[in-house]
C-alpha cells in the first residue's frame, strides 16, 4: 500500500512539474509559428518547429547575406537562456521578421509564456500559448 501511495505521489509531482516548465512547444503571439523550447548544455533554447507560411519559408531578413537562403524551420529563435529565480535570462531572441536579435528573458505567467526582448531601455513582451 505504501508503494502504491508513493508511486501515485511521484506521478502527480512529475505531471505538475512538467505543466509548470518552459520546456515544450509554444505558439507565438501572432499564431504564425510554433517554437519548441529545450535544454542543451545547461542552456535553454527555442527552435522553430512549425510555420504557418510553410516549412520552406526562408530567413530572408537575416543580416548575414549567407543565411538569407536558409529555411527558418529548425532555427533557434531563443538561445543561451539561464535560469535565474523564476525567469530565464542572459540569452538572445532572434526576430526573423526584422532580422534583428535582442537580449531576452522568458518566464511563465500562469499557463502562458512571457517572452521579452530588450534593446537598451526599450523592451517588448509577447505572450505565447502552450501548443496542444
């Protein structure tokens, strides 16, 4: 009986922990892309796994002319984030619509993911929804 109770408690804890993690798939604020957030080498990153415009969409606004022909699928939009308290900070967010990168922080707000890009004193925050 004790083993059964322990197994149920562990299962419930793991479900709760997963639901409160930034790791997973997120739909961007405009709903035109899905980003999979994952951890690699102690850093949190997020790559494009779905695009409304289709999988052959190019990174045409990239400031590096050599990268303008690459497909956006698989490109890391979020990179190098480290957990600090309730936030992940110290990384970058790449905006393929402008071709610009910004300092970045992400955090959970209930069931939503807040993604904030910084440029000097200016900042913009988007709300991403967990993909189903």
